[in-house]
C-alpha cells in the first residue's frame, strides 16, 4: 500500500531520507476510499483495529468490516442531509464507531471535527457557532449529553444529535441501531472532494486564549506516513498503541492515518480514566509492536514496577506532546531496555522534528527535521540563528503547502497572517540547534522566563527538578520581581508515600538541587507544592493557568 504514495520507501541514512523522501499525492485523494477500502479489496481479512477495555473485553475488526461500518455510517448521515462541506462534531471517546465516523465523513466530503468528552456548554456553543456544526455524535455519558442538550438552543445550525450507546433520550438518534439498519454499500461518487477541500478541523488546545480552528485538507493523512513509518516505526501487521482520546490531534497522529497506510493494526484502549497499572497490564496482554504516549504517561509509568510487563515484543517507543525530560528517558530505558524517541509537532502539522532510526538519540533533544518541511530557527526579525542560539521554530517552505501542514486557521485570516509571514509559518515554539543538527526544545514563546537579562526555558529547570526523588511532576513559570523583572517559580507535585513533606526544608533542598544540576541562576526562587497540576484535556501542563492564578497573588 505504502508504495503507492512514495517514490522510495527504504533509505540508507538520515541524509538520504532528508534529501530523497518524495510523496506521490493522487488527485482527489480520499483516505477512506484510497486506503481503507483498498486494503479491504486487496486483503479482505486483514486486521485493522483491535479494541479493548479495562474489563477484559476485546473485539477485532478487519479492513472489510471498517469499510462496511463506514459505509453504513455514511448512509445514515447522508439520510440526515449531511453532505460535502458540512461540519459534524464527534465526541465518541474510543468507541469503534469513531473510526467508522471519521471514514464516513471523509467519504461524504464532509468536515470532521473531533472533540474531547470534557467540553462544557460554553465550549460546545463556541465550537458549534464558529464552525456551523450541523450534527453532534456522542457516547451515552449523562453529563456530556446534558451539556449538549443545554447548548442546543444557542446553536442555530445544529440540527441533529446522535448517541452511540444504550440510553437514547427523546429526540436523539440511536446511531448504532441506525447503522445496523443501513446499507453496507456506499459507492464512491464521481467527484467526492478536491485535495484542498477542508477535511478535518481541530480546535487547538487553548493553552492561551480561545481555541483556533486548525483546518487540514484531504491530503493531510499522507503527511503522516513519516509520523507512522519512520518515527513510530510501525510495521505491516504489527500492533500499535498510541495513548490518546479520539478528541485529541494525537489521534490523527497515532491512531488512524499513517498507521493504516502502513498496514498496522491500531489498538484502541477504551478506558474511562487513566491508570498506570491497568495500562501496563494491557500492554503486557496485547503484545504490542510499537508504543507512543505523551510525557505525562511515561512519568507515571516509571513510578510503577515496569518489570511486571514483558517489553520484548515492543520494537520502538515514541513520545510527543511535550518535551521528554532526560530523567524519564534514563529511568524508562533502565527498566525496559527501550529508548524513547521524541518527536515534535502541533495540531497544525504532522511530525516536523523527530528522532529517526538512522542516528543515536540524545536524551532531551527532539531530534532532526522531517523531510517534508524546511525547518529553521529564527530570531525576531526572521533571520536564521546560529547554532546554540535560541529562536523560534519555523517552517520556511510554508507557502509551498508541504503535505501535512495545515491550510489555514478556518475563518480567521487575521490569526493565520499573524503566524504566516514572508512564506514562513512560525510555530510559536522556541528551540536551539546544536552542531550535529539536533534540535533542543526550550518552550512556548509565552513560557520563556526573562530574569535579570537571562532567558530561561522552563523545560531545563523542570528536567532538573524531576531528577530529585521527591518530585512526581512540576511546572516552571515566572512571577514578577521588582529588581530582576521576573524570577523562576516551580509548582511541584510530590511523589506520594515516600515520606517527603511539603515544607521549607524541602523547598531549600529542591532549590539547591537545581543549582547543582543546572546553572545556579536558573534555580526556582519560589516553590509551591500542590496536589495536581492544571492540564489541557490532552495532558499538556497549562502554565498559562498557573500564571493567571499567580497574577492575583504577586
């Protein structure tokens, strides 16, 4: 399958990969028809999806079954008036139907808008009216359904509400039953979509301000070949688990597009609440081939007894979402023998920096550029920075619209132009590059701390703190100081049941620890102990919320 879309699939070195990786993008490409249905035609019994939950339930779906399920879903939606260009929001957690509905919307030429199950009525109203959402599909979660019902009167374009589950309120569509009654046939129309049509919109995680609508076109799935094959290292027929809810952009990265193009079996671990021990049991039971998770997951895993899990079947582990602290890398490798390959990207992109298999991992580095993108580090005037100098990560070939880069912020030209200037897309993230071409993440532009003329990235201080046995998680931010401008503050979650007390003695100990591990001027002059850190639904630490709360204190 993958040979249909690449001029070459094998490369002798990173330099060969960077110079000679070439995509072949068909006209009117449609992932549902051209990949999933094509697998069903070539190998009808080929496994596509392995679904499981914490109760020991498992179901396996072939590509033929995914084709038929998506056809049924497409026919139900078409019967409701959903067609090309219409927006449908999916809040389906990791039920098997979410994959069917993604594919169904692609087959209809409609716009898929994935969403987390943690949205409030305010969030739902904002999304519905920003994108003219015509239908919402959800699972039978009482709170979630109540939020949707409470929002409906303020969403004039919202016409249909559907439920996947057993409890169907009056006026809602029993989508699972409707699918069962629909035809499994849905022939490809003569013209379903153009490559540049809107296919997928992600509302950005909103670490600052209201979420933006990140719009991807129909070629976007092909950009994830580099994500899946060359970074995740998935194999045809191998089992791949990316820990992600279907409402996150990480779902597109690790649970559908690139993996199925490569013929991998996607593992859907459908759990209501993360539990490290349960995840380890699942990994052990399913005999994975490849595994990817955000840093939060790894930080919790290394606090468990990793020896209870047989890691021998796993050939590659990867991480993205936030930078990987070196301490986590070393602890995980010591316990499992596996190195964790970090990658970097955004909801707006596929993987743009990654640790690829042709060069050794430098713990703490996010790797080297993907061949799809011309990546650079620039200063405030847009000039390239020398090695070792911190600047903004940019995509220099943005005007060429490399496959995988978002097309624009939907219906917001002003915001698009703000980050898209002189042919470059500015990611808003900062990093520096070393003499070997490795990139080292520093932080969001808004997160960098300016203290007495020094620029301090929170990641380095957090990494230092995490090497102390008392620290489970931490977030480093700035608080105002009349003399220094800003000083470093650490908000710390302690490891439970280790005998550590959140007192002044421990504060002093942590401060001295940071002075020894990193430069003395970077130590946190303010330390606050908390029970948990504020996070986005995708697990990223919301430093902006900490800063907002601190603004009331200092």
